[in-house]
C-alpha cells in the first residue's frame, strides 16, 4: 500500500468535471452518442439472412475487419 497522498488534481480538470455535474441529464445523453458512418453497413436500409451462417459469411466477405465482424 502507498502511504503517500495522491498527487493534487489539475484545477482545470476539476472545473470541467464540476461544470459537467451541473448539466441536465438530457445534455449528457445527447452528448454521449457519436454517430459514425459505417462503410457497407450503412449502404442499405436493411439486410435479411435465412441463417446465422449466411450472415457471418456476408460479414467476413464484405465488412472491414476493424469493425469487428470478420
């Protein structure tokens, strides 16, 4: 265990945190989601597959690996 006290907090960071506490919940919710366009996924309004295997095959063949579907 550490016997020494934690380092002091940056006053600007504390001020930002306290300001965020004063914001209404609606502002937090609206600020929480970042709409990021997803290549290939956003190209069609929907896709339907008969089996999970078809869906997985489509993902492997069409989606970039950085989206985590590969």
